[in-house]
C-alpha cells in the first residue's frame, strides 16, 4: 500500500469507511516490541496513519489554497470566533442550569454537604464546580480551533479513531508529528506526566504542546520536544493573536454571565 494510493483511497471515503480501512491495515502490524499492551492499538493506528499522512496533508493544503485559504486572517478570525462563541453559549447554558440546581439545593435541601451550602453562599457553592468544568471542557476547544488549519489532522474527526494519548497530528517542516495538546504548561499533574511520557514515547515524532505559554512546565522529557503558545500556533500557520483575542472575548462573556447569575 503506497502512501499516495492510500491517501487517494481514503480521501473520498466517509469517516466510517476510512476507519474500517485503517483498522484493517492496523491489524497487520506487529507490536511485539511495545511492552505496554494498553498502547498496542495506539501504536498500530499511528503507524498506518503515519504512512498516509504526508500525502493526506498535501491534499488538505492544496485544497485549502484552491478554495480560498482558511489561513487568511479575516477567514481565520471568523472561523475561530464561531467556535469560541459556540463554546461560550453552550457553557453559559450549562452555567444557568448549574446555578438553578445549586440554588435549589441551598434553599430546599435539609442536609447541606458543606459549609457553603449551610450558610447559603450560592456563589461559593457554584464557583468551584464552574472553574473545574470550564478548565475541563476547554481542552477540547483547542483541538477544534487548531483543526481549522490544513496542517492539522484530528484522528477522531478525520478517521473516527482515538489514538490513546494523541489529540492532534501536525505536519510541520515536512514531518508528521503526533502531539498531545494541553491548555497550559502546567496542566499535567505530577501523576499524569509519566503517563503522558509513556503514551508519547511510542511514536517516532512525538510532541507535547501547551496552547498558551502560561505557568511552569510540569512535563519534562529529553526525548520529547515541547512547545507552547505562539510557537505552536505559528507551526500550524495560525495567528496566535487572533486565538488569544477570541478566547479573551469568550471568557469575558462567560465571566459576565456568571456575575449576573451571582447577583440574582
């Protein structure tokens, strides 16, 4: 199966058809040298995708140039804002429901679970779950924004396949890189970092990414490069300032909604 032939075969297919073809070829790959059985599938999927990725990327990039490039600043800005606006609206809807739920608990539940509920401190009851939920759900937003770029493949969206420990595949400097994408440099806890290293180390060109250059690195491995913030977005030919501006507007919109709910 040549790279060009595989890419040409996959491109016109549906996601389910692409998945079936990749799974078939993955079943033929030897994983005897991968010690961790939990990563056998990840290695197999990545090997198949690696073989077709250069041609697949070339097709994406060529199509992008033909159809009015999404990387033009005005188009890029519009596409990013669509995703951040949707995220803000969806999260505010969740926020309203969460506030109503917490208020009902405080007002009517006879057995408060903590001091905040006991004292009727609605904002304090809600704020912890809000920030935790926001941080968790934003992780997938960076994948969606980066997927605007033709220099990115999201294996779940393109092939219907989840590669353990891999969020996106990047084409940079004529190299296919398998990457884990987090929000901040310190997103990983001490217990999560070893797992991330193990998941990334099975790939030929691994990369650890922080979407924003904030905080201190909690991921360190001499064999796995890491990049953060502007360096990442430039690598996939996207404007970091546009990303940051839209994210700022999104979080300020959520913050205003939270303030209004808290004042009621």
